[in-house]
C-alpha cells in the first residue's frame, strides 16, 4: 500500500519500483537469466554456437554467450514466455534493463507472435560496449524504435508488437562477441517452465 501511494504521488518512478521489485525474484530451477530460460542461436548467420542454447554456467549463475562471425546477418533469440508458442503483453511496461557486453553495435528486434518470421521488425540500437559489461535501459516509447531499409518496414504498428510480444531477437551484420548477464523487463515476470 505504501509503495502504491509513493508511485501515485510520483515520489518513486514505475521503472525504479519495478527494478527493485524484480531484483527480489528468484531464478528458475533450470538454467535462466532473470527467469528467461530460452536464449538461442537460431542458425541464421555464422555464430558460435551455431544453434542451441547460449546459456553457460558462470560461478553460481548463468550467462548467455554468442559470437557473430563474418560480415553477414546473425540472429540470436530470447523467447519471453520461455516457449515459442507463448507471448506477453508489454503495453504497460516502460522497457527493459539489460546487462551485457558487445564488441560492436547490433540491434534488438521486438517480434510479435503474429509476425514472427522475417527481418521487417521494429528494432532499436544496442550500442557497443567495447567488450565491457554495462547495464543499460531500453525504453518502449515508440520514438526509440525504428526500422532498417535493408530489412524492410513492418506492416504492423509498434504498439501491436508490444501487445503480443513473443521474443526479443538480437541481430547484427558484423563480427561481434556478445555476453548477456541480465534482462529484466518492467512489469513482466517470465514463467518458469
């Protein structure tokens, strides 16, 4: 109740509240990062690993690692509901916090269930960190998301993609070493399977 009052009068932000609230949630019984269990190499583009899970044990937790090789499009996928058929309504979410490292720029696409396939998706830049681990917020305001002419323009609105989000898909066209240590979505808790 007290937290609700603080939110209502604006003394704490919804993003700060959600981040603090999500920090207390526990991981799944099987490998996960912030309860996201499906971090996958899709087989699109030359990557290490080529297919399968990106999750690797690091001490008492998991991290997701993938390397994009060559100058070609690469794809790495995170299923938000931990299974392909699931989807999440993120229309009330402010965005997500991601803890990651990248040796080059790449993009993250928001892929809806009704338009999963193809490159013509709403996306936002994931800037290079020079290989250092950083924590960055990616907001869900439509003006922060765009398209790439090379991949095509989606036939649906960004808002509709938020309402039926199936996954976040990381795409890049250059060699890149990527590591993901956290991905916490405001107002959304993935179900453990």
